[in-house]
């Protein structure tokens, strides 16, 4: 896979960034934060980090109550006003409300992990009293001034909107950068963090948006957590690849290719976006190329393409491939062992 690709290479850079908006999107643990942090420094952008992540944004909880953790929306679908407002503020460069109500809601949210899992698992869909209080306290970030010529671009990053990417792009017209990572490495990263599936297989709207029946194989109700996790990752990648096919101006970047040549890969991505490469971006990239753990973006880049070989057993690899083999050929090719 090329470091980045677009089937519309004729789009001039000044048109690419004409809206002043960039959306970096990909499945959880695909490397989107790394791309966000490097690209944000190169573009001197106002970075809005995961405005739709209900684990850290009280208003995201309120906006996604009826949509689920991973909203499923096609380009022409209707969405709750709160979800529209969330993205409107994000592309204005506003990341949070920063009021006393918001700070109280944020403090409550830090203690609500179990409540969130129950609320966004469609089999339970149970909103606790704690979550109802957080939702009531959640305020919409204040509107910013209208965009003016010379304003820095706004870069918004999301790992929760893979199944709503076209809905977002149709309304705010950002330049879209899709970050994809080898499925085995995504699975390995989840396993290393102790993360399991997020209940996507029980999403009641999954078969009505971007992920439609021809693209989504069945997953049994008694499937193991690892099989459900692999299926979830397959859905995200398949939906994003299908959206890219329908939107040839979107850029797709491979995490593995970036890791093999970080400086060259990021410079090429910046050139495609019409964003200058800066000393600040180069310095951050160099500093981040060292060991790190957990949710840190520090990693030895050269080690990442084969990361799955150190974290998954042969039996786990076989189980993941058994699930992914039911997806379209496009994903099967991407999912071959690197």
C-alpha cells in the first residue's frame, strides 16, 4: 500500500484546504492520534480532539444517546440536533464548554465507565441516574467567531465516527484523511489495553447506513469477545474503504507505511493537503519515536508494523482471520499478514 493514496490527485492544494477544515478519522487504535498531533503541528491548526467521545466529553454523551457509541448515518440521514450541534462546534474549533456545569459533568463522567458500557450496549441500553445527570449538566460549547481569511485551519479527529463519515463530510466539507491500520495490529492494541468489543454487533441501526447488508457478515450472539472485536474492526475498515470508493477526493494513509518512513510519509501527506512541513512537526515526530505504553503516542515506529507478532498467539491470529475471511475481498487483501 502506498503511504497515502487518493484517486483524485488532480485536486489543487488551494482547493483542498479552501474550507479550512480537516477531518482525521479511523477506527480506534489505528494511529489517528499520532496523525492528528503531527499534522496539527504542521498546519498550525486549532485541533479538536475527539469531540464525539462520550468517555471524555459530557456533551458527546448527550448528543449520542439515541445513536449509540458509533453512530450509523448515511449522507442524507437525519440526526438529532444535538449531534449536529456537536460537529458544528467542532469545526468552529471549539472543543469544550469549560463552564462550572461542564466541569461538574466531566468529574462525574470520570467515574462512569461501567454506566457507559451498559448505556451503549444495545442489548441493555440502560441509562443510569448518573448518566442522566451528566447529560442534563452537559452544555454545548459556546459558538466561536465566524471564520475569517487568514484564520488557522481547524483539524478535528475522531475514532467514533467511522460509520458516519459521509454524513459529516456532506455538511462541513472538510478535507478527509482516513487512517487505516492492519487489523491484526488494531486487535493487538486492543488486547494489550484490555479492551474488548464495544457492543457494535447489537447496534439496531447498523444495517441502515454506510455499513449495509452486502458488506456486513453475520456474527453469532455466542461469539467470543475476540471474534466480536475482530468483527467490529472489520466493519469499521470495510465501511471506511467503501466510503473512500464513493469519495475519491478523500486521502487514505496506512499506519504501517507511515511507521516505515515517518518523515517521508508525513511530508507527502502534508503536500497532498497543501500544508507546509514545519520544524515543529519534524521535532515532534523525532521526539515521539521512542518507547511508550498505554495511550501514549510515543512508540518506536519501526517496531509497529510487526507489533501483532509479539502480542497475539497463533490461536488468536487464526480466530481473527476466521472472522475477517467473511468480509469483502477488499478487506481480505488488506488483512493479509504483513
